[in-house]
């Protein structure tokens, strides 16, 4: 939008200055050419009168000396035609080749002038009737032509400069006029990315002030609801820890006495053990996701992602750790980075047939971590959805579901976003899915 305003300003500026340039050039060229023609005509009339006096006075010599004197080493060519014979003096000009209409008009007794091109140069030919012949003066217009060319170049350059100034002015005016909309767009984008503290500054414009106030009020309400829901999830998860601990201990006792139970009871214990384990994992994830997303500066430390990945992989079988070059250390929360890598490995184990490769390499502004699994991959239309909370139904029919809670990748996206990083899913060269995490060098 800003560029459209700038281009409109530039076009308007060029149109106005172009019109002024055309008018200026037309007036200036007409004036200069008229002055040149009047001056040449007046001078030719004076010279023709002298020639006429010589021709009428039999006591004087012929007009040859006078014609040479009138040329006088200047840039004007002087010529006299009498009885079909031309007498020419001055710069070389093919006077007999001048337009026949011009010479015929002067020969009939009518003064005439005409702009023509002789020897590749513009000239002004003035023909006047004299006693028994035609007097002609040919004045060059090359100087005037050069001046007009220079004037046209200056005017064209002025139009171009005005267009650039209009472009700059339009860009500045567009940014200034659209700044509130840009701030609104940026604030909305920050909120969509999870920054619930995004607000619009107060506006002095009476038309924009209600919009900013409404947006900020909506953001406050949304932030309050999100925090209320997070507190609710945290409180519920915390309250569930005590009965969950009792269930875990009870199941542990049943597992130790499993051999004393009937086959049917043993099967029930196995099912109960799996569900209790999954329940405990889900409560732990809910407690984690209900925490404040922002990172406390006291939790920041320099972290080596190779060490984080190696620690998370541990003794998991069949996983190859590849380090392209020595990646830089990042300033981050080590606990959250550990959770990111562990959740990616657990997600690959639960839904992708297990991780087969974890790569660590430098990125443009930090470190890049890639986790490749052995599953069938994730369709493009689901690659953003899988990072939503409890997003398991869309992939249940495509990937093996072995007890995930649907919060693992949501926690990954949350922790990566807290580090101002990026996470996405790509096609893996191993045939499955590749989850790419990029963490910048520093975060505040």
C-alpha cells in the first residue's frame, strides 16, 4: 500500500512538472526562435537596402565588394542573384539549392524567409527583392538549436528529479499515513504468534483512537482468558497429582503381585498400568504447558546443542546423531531445550516408527536441529495442525498411535517460540517426516 501511494505521488509530480516543462519549452523555443528570425530579417533588410542603393547608383562599382563586406568573416552567408548569375560571399552554403518557392516568391517582389536544413545544419534563409534580382542571407541556427537541446535536457532532468522527489515524498507520506495500520498488523501478527502482551500505542487521531482502544481492550480480555484457562489447567493438574500418585503406587503393588492374579486380572493390570502411565504423562504436560511462556532471564545460560541432543538421545537404539560443523552455542533455557528434543524423539517413537537421525548444524542466525523418523510422513495440510494442543485425530489413521497425549509437539512449538525460534515439518530424505527446529544465538 505504501508503494502504491509513493508511485501515485511520483506520477502526479511527473505529470505536473512534465506539463510545466512542455509549456516552458514551447514558450522559450518560440520566443528565442522568433527573436532570432526577427533579428536576421531586420539585418537582411538593412543589408538589402544597401545593396539596392549600390545597384541604383551607376557611379559606384558593382555590388561584389559590398557583398563581401557584408559577409565580413561572420557566420552569415550573403548572396545576390542578377540575370541568372549568383554572387556569394561568406561561409560555404549551396545557396542555389535553397527551396525554389522561396526564391521565386522573392523574385516576384515579396520578401520571404524559411527555416531549412543545409549541409546537415539548420539555417534561416531570408530572401528579399532588389533592383533586377534577389538578395539572400543565410543565417545558421545551430547555436539556437544547441541552446534548445540543452533547455530540453534540463527540463527532462527536472521532470525526472521531481518524479524521484515525489516518490520519496509519497513513500514518507504513505508510511506516516499507514503507520497506525502497520502497527495494527504487527500487533495482530504478534498476538497470532503467541505474544499476548502486544498492544497498540495510544492514537492522537480521533478516528483511530477508538480502533486502538478496542484492539487493546480485546487483547486484554484475550490475555485474561488465556491466563485464566492456563491457571485452571495448572490447578486441575496440580490437584490430580495426589490421586495420581496413589494410583501409580497402587498399580505398582499390583504389578509386583501380578503372578498371583488370574490371567484376566493380569490383563486388566496391564491395561491399567498403561493408562495410568499415560495419565501421569498428560498431567505432567498440562503442568508444563500451563506455565508462563516467557523465559526468566535467570534461567538463561550458554547451551551446546550437540550436548543437548546427545543427552536426549542417550541409549535410544537406532538413532544416528550427525553434526555437520561445530555449531555456535545459544543463550537459552537448558531445561526447555532438553524438553524440546525429548518430545521430538518421543513423538517420533509414538507416531513415526521411531527416530532414525538427529542432525545438528549452524543456521543463518543460530543452530538448526533436524529429527527424521521412519514413518510414512505427514501430509502438507496437517503440518501446522500437529502443533496444536491435543491434535491427534488428524494423524491417528496415518501414523501408529501408541499412547501419545497430543501435547508433545504443542510444547515443542511453545518452547521454541519462547526462544524466538522457528519450528516446521518437511519431507525427510529417509521417507518419513523431518521436524526442523531453529534456535537463534541469543534470546531476551
